[in-house]
C-alpha cells in the first residue's frame, strides 16, 4: 500500500511537471512576438487566431491613374475588408496588395493593379478651316462629314460651297454656332463619339403598292382586242405601277435599261431610281408630250415600252439636272466625256466637278452665247448633248468690241492673238496654277479656258479675253503715279472708250464700247465709285476714280462687299490667328499662334506673289479677301 501511495504521488508530480513544461513552452515573450519573421497564412505557430502586424518598408506612393485596370490573377474576389493590408517588401512593378489572415485561411489572394493608359489619339491641330481652304485637313473633314452623312461631294481637299453647307448642317444638328467654319469646337465635336449623325431619309424607297394597282386580269373573261394591238415586251408586265425617286428593284432596272436603249440615260442599270434616272424620265416625258414630273406612271411607262417611244439624239444621263463645282458621279463623268468630244475639256474623265471642268463649261457657255457661270444647268446640258452642240474647232471667236483697246500699257489679248505678250500671259497663268498647256504664244482654246478660270477667281467678266483689267489683276500692277484728266458725261474720246471697256471687264458696264460718255456710262461710273468707296459719288471720272479703276486693287461689281481690317507685322490676336490658320491650310505658313511674326510676314508675301497681289507682307483687305475666297492659289 505504501508503495502504491508513493507511485501515485510520483505520477501526480510527473503530470504536474509535464504540464508546467507544456505551459512554459507555450509562453512567448513580447519581444519574440514582435520579432517574428513575416509569415504567410498557414505558417504561423500561434495557437490562437490573430493577425500578424507587419510594418511595411516605406515606398513612394504611386500616383492614382484613372485609367488603371485590375487583374485578379485568377481569383474572383477579395472579401476581407477588415484585414490589414501591407505592401510586399521587394516587390517590383505595380503595387501588389497582400491580405494576411489566420493560420486556417486559404492561400493568400493577390490583387495586381496594372496601370494601362488608353492609346492616345493624335490631337488634331486646331484650325479655322473655311470656304476657300484646301489641303489634307480639309480632306479629313470631308471624309468625316461623309461618314456622318452630311456630305455627299468629292473628298478632294477643296473647301467649297458643298463642304460649307455640310459643315453648317453638322453644326446645326450638334447645337454649335452655325457659321460654316471648322474651328476648334466644331472639329472637337466632329471627331468625338458623341457627334450627331445626319438623320437618315424617312422616305420609303420601295413603291407604294396602294398607289400602284395591279391590272385585274380576271375582270374580263376574254382577252380584249385592244390589248394585243400594241405589243409589249414580256419582260415589262408592270406598266401600271408608279415608279418615282427613291424606288428600287427589278421594275426600276427594266425601266433604266429601256431608257438607256432609247438614249435617254447613260450608265449602268442599277435598280436605284436616283436623280439621273429621274432627269432622264423628265426628258423623255417632255419629248413625248406627257406631264413632266419625273414620275414614271402608267402613261409614261406605256409610252416608254411602246414602239412609238421617242429616242434621244445623244446619251444624256443628266438632262434636267444641275451640276456645279463639288458634284461627282456618273452625270459629271458623262459631261466631261462630252466636253472632251467637243474639244473644250482636256482633263481626266474622273467624275469630279473640279476647276478644269468648271472652266470647260464656261468656255462652252461663252462659245454658245449662254450665261457664263460655270454651272451646267438645264439649258447648258441640253445644248451640250444636242446634235447642234458647238464644236470648239468650228466655233467662231466671240464677238469682239475690244480690238486695240488698251490702257496703262496693256493691250487686249483674245482668241487668235499671238506673240510675246501671249507667251507672257500663258506663263503667268501657269505660275498661278490656271494653265497647264504649252507656252507657245498662241491664244487658243486652252488659253481661253485658263483666262476664264482666272477671271472667275477675281470676280471679273468671264469672257476669255485678257483685257487691261484682267492683265492688271494677273500681273498685280497699278497705275502708279499717273495723273488722269477728268472725263465728264457728254465727252467723246478714245479715253472714254478705254474706260468703258475697263468698266465692262469689272462688271459695271454692259453697253456699247463706243467712246461716248452717255447715261449708261455715267451710271456705271457711279456704281464703281460706290463699290470702291470713292467720294463724291457723282458719276464723273476724275483722277481719284481713274486711279482706282486702272489699278489691280479695283473692286469688281461681283466681288463680296466684306471688308477686312488691315493686319500688320507685330499685330496679335484672334484675327492674326485666323490669318495664320488660312495660310497654314494653303501651305504657306508652318506654325500656328496669334503673333504676326517674321514667319507670317514671309508667308503673306509668298501668298501675295502667287495670287497676283501687291507683295508687301501686309495683310490688307485685298489680301484677306483673296485668302478667304473660294479659290485662293495654294503653295505648291
């Protein structure tokens, strides 16, 4: 019993010793707790849940990036918002966030913040493109407007009327200032994803079945005798339909083929009832004494498919249309081809109504006595496609009242003239980009066309004759210090004759160049004085009036009345910025700011030289008027 009692005592003591050792092993001094190495979840030796605080190594705080994206490294989420977060020491690249949890947590989930900046879109150079501008920037604007549905013309880099109208339409739809200029705000909106596109046409392109009753063949049990008197092709069963603009389909294709067969339409039958098809129908209706409305109804279709259908003398794809600068397509191509056949057009048959096409139309209009405006309207197109169209090789020279008319050293040159003066004229026209023929000293059709184009650019009378006013504008010369004797109403002299012809060239006088200072001449002088701001406005041609009349700065009657404040080297501000923008678009300037510096002065001089202006480096009214016109000569 004593032995048993002693054993129990020893066992109890051993148990106490073991418990004491176990308790001592579980104790960790505070210093050891804080000096524990940083551990990962699942490696802690602590027997209770806790979070190991980690003092992160100080690192620069990365700048927040609004474009940053988050890569989750295969983990779907982080759900420990209350856990301390520390930056892993020694990590490189983007910051790595680590969540420390209890020893029983799953392996650490890491979040890597990856700074990803969007690919930068090149910012367009702010411009102030307007009517008259040209170049690659204009071409980009035209393409964007075409994409948005506002522009349908040629993407040719020339800011004409069609482009201006498209810009205005875009500005109107996007709540911008409607001025037709592509400034900073317009350009920014145009290139943004929020740009409002042009509304799509709401017209139904397919024929309305309610308006096109199909003949009821079952209404009459036996064939009508009259139905077989006029044979109709078996391929045209729908002559009772109404086909009109915007219609499309097989019925339109069949109709177009018939129009092409009869010579009223040129091109390929595409099944689309467009403007050329409508114009061809109108021409056909007119020839067939039908109601001319451009709608192919039962009467029109019945005549069209009959054996009595009238034929056109020439394939005229665009009879009844109005073609002008900026137009493009099959109708323009047909016009160019026809003008080339007649000897008026030397350019490429590319379907783009550019300056060469416009000048060729002017030359044809001049030769045939039509209004010379460069627009191929109904009268011009009807004449061009007629069997009596004037061939340039057989057309007589325009009636001339200008023979030997001269002033300030210039003698009028016209078709048929030859010699050194013609050669100089051709060279100057070539330098300014209006003439691409040979410098042969022979005033032929190509020279006439070039002169017409130049005259149109300066708002002069477009008659193809290089009179004194045309040559003064071309060579940028003035009357200098010449003093003129006053010419009064009632005077008869050669000086009056010269004055009358100069007034005619400038568009003020349309009477006879007879040297008689009558009421018509007096009215023309008065109109010239008003437009050129000469006082007093009395209809008397005094020295001041004649000085202006015989200068290259004489303002034509058709010139816009807009006047511009003169800008000088050293000036600055918004007007200078617009000036430099325009010069930049034409290739004369290389920088953009609001300072009229030395670079700007040289650019202005270069522009003045190439555009037949006084070369002084000062942006006066004439310089700015030409710069902002529809046809300034660019720097090549």
